[in-house]
C-alpha cells in the first residue's frame, strides 16, 4: 500500500493534560441559526419568549441541516441578522440568561424502535460533525449504500487542539458505548477507532477496552498531518480509496468524529441535545490554555478572558486549528457547534509572496498527490482545461502546500479560487 | 484592542524560505570552491567576486528597470554568480566573466520573468555562450597547484585521454590518475575538478532535503553504464570533466528540471545519454553543459508526462484540444 504524503508539524498539544473546565453560564448567549453545513434554520422563538435549557429554538424543513437548541434558560431579547465566519448570513437569537438553568420538558430520552426512528432522533439532537466541518450527522448516518465499516475519527491532527483527546480520556465509556450503539442501529459489522500516534495514552486505554471485542479495531495512525482528513483516514485505516465525485459511503465506509459519537450516546440516554461543547483555548496570547466546556452561544471574548488572554495583544483569532481553522473578524463572535478550538495569536508577519522557484515541496507534501505549483500556474492564466486535468476539485484545503512553500505562495487558497473557475455539472 | 487580521488558512508556516535554500546551495558549493583555490591559486577569489558582484548588479538593475520587487535578498543571484564562476577557467579575463553574468542574469533569467521562470539554466547557458564566443579563452586550462600557472596551456583530462602516447610526450603531460581526478588535481574549470568536494556538497544538499538525488544518480549512472558498454573507461568518464558539477548542482536546479521524482530520473537519464553521445561520437571532448541545456528545453514535456497520480482521481477525460 502506497504511503500518503504528509507533513511533520509541531504538535503543541499544551492542553493535553488539562481536564475539561466547565465555563459558568454567561449572562447572555447569542445563538446563530446556521452552525452546520446546509440550510440555515428559522427561529422558532420571538423576542420576549421564555426559553429553557434544551428547548428547540430553530429548525428548518430542509433535509440537509440540523435544528438549533438553547443551552440556557432565560428570555429572548433580540433576533438579529448575523454573518458567520463562513460568510453565511442567518438569524441569530440573543438570550438573556436567568441563571436558573431550568431544563425544558422537551428534554427526554428519545424512543428508538428502528433505524428510521434512530435517524430521526439523531436529527432532533442537533448533532453535526464536532471535529470542525459540521456535516449534519443524521445525513451522514443514513446513506443509500451498504456500509460495512464505521471509522471513528480520533486523529485530531491539527496542532494545539486537544478537545477530542480530552473526550477520549474523560469519557471513554461513552465512546465505546456509542460505537456499539451505531453498529447495532445501523447494522454495521466493523468499527475502527483511528487515533494518531501522538496520543499513546488513548491508544493504550482503548486497546485495553476493546481487547475482547473483535469487531472494534484500534488503529494507530502515523504522526503526520493531515491524518484526520476523511480520505486520508479512510485510506490509512481500511486501504480503500474514495474516488473522485464519490462519498465515503460509496466505499462502504462512514467516518464519524469521536466526540460526536460520544455525544450521540449521551443524547440517546438523556435527551439533552447539542447545546454545549468542549473547546481548546490556546495560542500565545492566552495566559492559561485550557479545555473549556462552554454553552453554545458564549462569546469568544468571555472565554479568552476566562483563560487569562491578553486581549489587547491579539492580532489573529482562529476558530479551529492553525492549519484549517478560520480566522475570525470579531472577538465577540459566539461559540458554535463546530468550534473545536479558539487560538489567540499575538503576532502576524505579512511576508511578501515571491516567485515560485519550482522546488516541488508542495507536490511532495500533498496527501492526495496534487501538484499545487502547476495549479498555481494554470490558475494564473485561467487555464480551466489544465485545472481540470490537475484535479484541483479534489483539494481538501489541508494547507500543507502553503505551509511548506518557501516563496510564501498561498497555494491552498489558490486551489480554492481555482475550483470556482471550473463549471459544475 | 487591535483590529483582528483575517486571512485564509493555514495560519502557520515553516521556516524554510527561498533565501534559506539558496544559502544552503552556497554552503554546499564552498568545498568545491575551496578546492579550486587550492588547485588554481588565489585568482579564483577575484574571479568569483566579479561573477557574483556582476550578477547581483545586473539583477538589481533589471528589477529596477522592469519596476519589479527587488529580489537581491533571496540570494539567487549570488548562487548564479557562484555557479557561473565554477564553470569558468581560472585564467578567464574578468570582462568576459561580466559578459557571462550578463547572459545568465539578464538574458536567461530576468527576461523570462526572474527566479523560477527561466527555462534554461543561467550558468550553463552563460558557459555555452562564452565557450562559443571565446573558445580560446574558455579552453585555456592551467595545470593545478601552480605549476607555471600562466605560461602553460594544459589540456583537460578528457582531451588527454583521447591522445596517443607520442602526443602526450610531445606536450609533456600525462593522463591523470583516478585519485587525481577524484581529488581534483587536474585541469579544468574552477569548480568541476574535484569530484570529492562536489560529492560532499551534493550529499549535504540531499541530507538537508534541498535536492533529490534522483537526477544526479540517474545522470552519473547512465553515463557510467553507457561508457562501459561502449568500451570506454567508465570511471574515468564520470570523474573527468563537469559531470559531478553538472549532476549535483545543475541537473538539480529547481526552475529548469522536472518536479516529480519520475521526471527527475528521466531528466538525469537524458543528460547521461546526451553527454555520452557527445563525448563518444562528437568531436567535442565535453558534453555536460550541452546535455543539461538540451534537457532543460525538454523539461516542460517531461513534466507533462510524469505528473503525479492523484488519489482517487478518475482517468482524465480525453482532451479535445
């Protein structure tokens, strides 16, 4: 089996031993109606309404989406327009909390009798991929093709982030139970829990836990970025290749994030939807890096202050990891379902981009075997035919090419721009 | 508080810059340069200084006239100047070296858009231009270790090899031994004589992952094999002349050679074959420069045929062009 390319990154997992700290319920939360891939939800509440913990406050008829719930009890004070980090404009519900945290009557364990009711329950949980991409989980778990392998993505390959790792260390039972639940409900025979080699403790624990279960394999992924990328993790744990234009399900595989699976298990027990999440707060402007469990809708500023960040020194704020995270324009933006990390960085050198020297480093690191230098050249002259042949549409924006470029060319960004030149069928 | 900077991911970068790479190439050339001073005397220093200085000067002027960013700090002009000097005989008049620098920087490099955009290797092209323009000066070799430096015109080992014993007696020189060739005690251009020093530099670059050994190995390997098959002395063929300089420092040039390993192997094979053909069948004793230049020209085609295979890519649709 051919080894895929990758890059060695400094792991910077400063918070790997920081147990999750629960951030106190803030005075106010602002919950955007679009936090997952797919259609934005419409608010189900209006200004002045009382809401309770776990109450559904946003939903849509669109299939490719997930509903939104409140993580606090209190009163809706405003519904505004909001542009999220992706540039999507949606409504945002602002709730002033009453501190009582009264739980809604809606919160009760779902009744699951068959696959259909299970998928429906998953949708009602508001679940989406917690690793950062935010793919609605109920869509992912309900493919049209036969699935024989469930891959649990526990690579957490980005530097700094330890949110998934803490889930593995703190709630390993939920993960194993979640795996068994999905296997039973979806009729999948095998599960592979794939963990990057830089987390030996987790690998040891889960290997011991799954010792007597030969339907669960613990896979050690090489410590090279990006192991968590869907195509990479599928290839490295099953040897299967997801073909151009196909989904993992077409190769008989579902890949699900490790924290998502633990959440789903807890939801089926308690009925408490996705209203809080763990995120890693780190970066060199942060005095006390931590793993924080925060209510969705908490502002980044409050979390940063909680972690003793030097707010005035922050030049760049990254939601997610340093390789694929989004730099956000506003420190008052809220925590959303996909916020797995918040990195506050106090320096930014804008280096000049210079000519491509054709050193080939980008080609040598691309996990998919793309040729970013050639794509860059073809993009410059808008050669669409060439871009198609160079398969730019397959780029997953892992950022490895930009990372290694000695000429500081923004190759990953160019790939995304180049994609937009190719007419979609 | 500052305004937050928003930029596309990734937000981290590694430390290798263009100038880091160039600096490493300069470091890698130093052993061969030191050997040149040892064998050919102190004139190596001013000659190199003229090459590097004029390369930097031409680069600066070009960028200024073309109203482009100044690129002196990327050190590529220094590398070009140094490699050019390595390709010259120690007795070459300084003004000719300046012409070489002009060809390398202005014509070959900047007119095509500067660093990375040139299709031919600047130093090789300059060497060929000088060789064609000033054949006498460009083949005025001196004996190593200061044996009557300016008086005697020595022959390069490849010329000597082709001579009869009578002829050798007549000019009072002998065919150098393998050891002399390996260490560099022979006539030739500044930087090409010491195979050992070039090997050290090349392996340094490979260890620092600046170059891949694919092209040098296939270049030297194919030349060795072909010479052997043709009944020549294969070891002599690879140690003599500009093979090591060309293989490690010019067939590994980023801009003018293929990017993929497959492409690099093809490039090296081509260089080896052409060098052999020129040396064996041609009237010209040396073929390294021409072989590299010819393969430079073929590089875009090699690139087209040696692209990487993309994971999961479907067969490319037939291009209706």
